[in-house]
C-alpha cells in the first residue's frame, strides 16, 4: 500500500492512484495533507531541501507496512544537481515528487511518470538504460516526455521476481 501525502492545496491523488495501480499493480490511500516546513527553504539556492520535507512526512503516524509518497509543488535540489524531479529513500520507505518543474500541458502525464519512477525505486528498482522505460533517469523534462509510464520488460521481471 502506498500512502500519498500531498502538500496542502494539491489534488493529484486520483491520477496517482490510477497510475500506481495500472503501472505497478499497487494500491494507494490518501493520507494527510501537509505544509512545507519553513526550514526546508534554502535562501542561497532559492530552492527547497527535500530532506527536510521527507522528515516532515516521516512524522506522520502511519502503518509500518506502507510506503509513503509525498507530492509537492516547490523546487527541490540535490547536491551536485541544479534541481531534481523527485527522490526516493527505499530504506526509509519514503519517496517525494515535485510538480514544480513538470508544468505545462503535459503536467498530469509527467506527474504520473515521475510517481511511477520514484515508487519503482521504493520497490528496489534502479535506473534503466532503456530511454523509453519509466525507470530511465530524467535529466530534463524532455526525457520525461520521451519515456513511457511503464516499466520495460526487464524492470518488470525484477519487481515480479
Ligand atoms: Zn531515479
Ligand atoms: Zn527498465
């Protein structure tokens, strides 16, 4: 079960639930909405530190069996990268995706792909060399648009094993 925690004001739950069901055969539940903590803002980078947001989501009391997926709409970064679309901590069972860099007419499609991608990491998948596989690493939104929201046959075999 994937527990979906959304930043207050966002409502992508139905899209996310359908994508996880269709692409990863996983069920989801709508969990709490939350606010981005002030300390997540990095005024030098003018971006948000996703680790502070992960910590905020980890504070909620949920079932230990659940994976947690946070959905936000602020610009996040990682060390050495200008920005990231999302991240996953498989051991902590938490992933995060941001809609911030995904805006445009294909917003919903892009969110679906990045949600499946980060959840794939939670399920133990790593990046895939197949540029059409959803586990392909998106460096730009064009990479996201180019890939499908499905796992390639090899990645599918790995999670079914
Ligand atoms: Zn990835
Ligand atoms: Zn693949």
